[in-house]
C-alpha cells in the first residue's frame, strides 16, 4: 500500500466507520496503470491490469520471467532435425523435433509429423526482412535497413519499431499456432551486434527479444534463444531452449551451459563449409549435454547427428 493510501486509511479509521466506508469507496476507484505489451500507438483504456510488462520500442522496464503454462518444452536429450530448404520436408528422418519454415509448410506437414510422434518448431525470421515472403509488402520502408551480407534478398529490420513490426510478427506467430506448431525459432535476434543501418543498442535488442518471448508464450508456444550469447543472463529466464550455430567451430559453446543447468535443452548446428567434422565436436557436445548435428549451410534435409 502506498504512503498516501496508508494515511487515508488511518484518517478514515480515526473519523469513524461512516467516513471509513466513504474513503474505502474512494480508494477502490484508484487503480495502478495497467501494463500492456509494446505498442507506441493506442491507449491503455480502463481494462483490468494484465500480467505482461510494459515494453516500448525505446524503453525497457524489468519484467518477471515468462514461460508457457501448457506449451511443449524439449527435454535435454531431444534429438532434432533442421530443414528449411530442399522441400518437401523429409519426415522419415529419425529425430524427435523438427525445425521447419512457417511459410513453406502448411498444417498438413505439421500434422504428419505429429502423427509420427514428432514435435515441430516454427522458423520465423524476426530480425531481417525477406523479399520473397508473402507478407513482405507489409513492412514499412522506414524499418528496412542495410542488406544482410551473404543472404541475398534480406535486409535488417529496425527492431526498435515494435509499433510497426508488432502487428506483422503477431500475425506470423498466429499462423504458427493455427498450423499446430509446438514452438517458435526466432531468427536474427542479435541485430544490435551487426551493421544494420540503425543505431541499435543492447537495450533495444533486449526489449525486442523479451517482447518476442511474451508473444510466443501468449500463444502457447515455447521459444528458443537463437545465438545472441551476450544476452544469456537477461534472457535465460524468458526463453525455453536454445539453438546455436557454429559455436564449436568458433569456440563459444560453453556460454550456454547455464541453459543446461536450468534444465533447458541446447541444440547446436555445425556446418560442413567450415570443414569441421562430428569427430571434432561431438565429444565436447556430449560433455556439455548439447544436442549437436552437422548440416549443410543451406539447411536441406541432409544431417549427421552426434552418436
């Protein structure tokens, strides 16, 4: 209770039951501002407060850890497959979890994998614009930044503009849920470390990444932390598992040991174009309890898993 309201209560008590009731009614009409998810436009109104924190494109307020009450969360030893190219998805691969593209797969693919006892992750690029996506025309020009080097047709996004990106990403996450996916893989959540064309800061990225976790959990989807090792301490309470690329080749895998300590699975992909072999990284993967595989960079169906 605030000091002001405490003084009111004491005054009401001193003046007697009648005044106490009157002040009680007055206090009952005083409500702390409701917390809402980030949008720079719109109003809070008079609705009851919701449990999600206030997140804005330009400011960050601390939040409590969020996790889905009923969403699937992979166990530490979950085997997995990652296929974004070379469609259709090869559903015969012996893996418990399949990570596949939102737009390139309809609900029947997800249902087929579920019928085989698999869980399915929805790949969504949340940090870069892709010119071939069906919703590419919905992105305002002001959120499109520098070209994403090495990935033709992609441009970095101004992730500070949750007011503009929010409706687009929410629609994508709604599609993930509607198609029956179990979890979400948000790609490019570390734009602040890249030459995006925008003056993105650590805090800008943290605000956006926390917002993504809230939106996934609100739809009953677990969410994986994709790379972004510098923000582990801030994001570990909010993300349900992790997916890493090239961490053995580049030597930073141990950064994600806190996920394992928290009982959250870590999936690691190494790529053949670095000439690394499973013999080189699988022993360390086993020690760390990471679920590691070797893939082609284009992420077709080929895969070599650690024994």
